[in-house]
């Protein structure tokens, strides 16, 4: 993978407190796994950005290389790789994801 793609990914992650690499957009997800993670994040009403890996094959492969994780979607909070759909669902069910998301965007839990 090119160094430019890795720099681009690092920049995206650095510039966004909560960022989801997914298939499609948060408005129009293009796979069920991506849609599920968007639904989870939206349930906490925190701002987040998305990157549509279908729009850029280099990003699609690059994010897998960057995180050493083979599947999409991939969630990052405050620069830290959290995981894919299954991990996000498990963390959500255990109540572990909300505090990370809220801390990531500086929003207290009501």
C-alpha cells in the first residue's frame, strides 16, 4: 500500500474524533454491517464522520492494512481502532461503547 494512502488515512483519523470506515455513507449505507454500526452510533446522538470505502479502492484496502483488520466497517474513536460490526455490537450490549463515544466527542452521559 502506498505511503500516500497511509498518510491520508492517518490524517482522516487524526482530524475526526469519531470516524467510521464503511461501505456507503451514514445517510445511505451499502451493507448491513455498516448500517448496523451507523445505527448504534446514531442512537447516542454523537457527531461522527464516515469514509465510503466503495468510493476509493485504495482506501478500502489501505484501511485494512492500517488497522490490520480484514473487514469493513471499522470504527475509530480518538485515533484508536475500536473494531468492526461484531465488536461494536458486543461493546454496545455491554454498555462499553457509549462512554467511549461520549468521551470521544466530549459529551457527557445524561
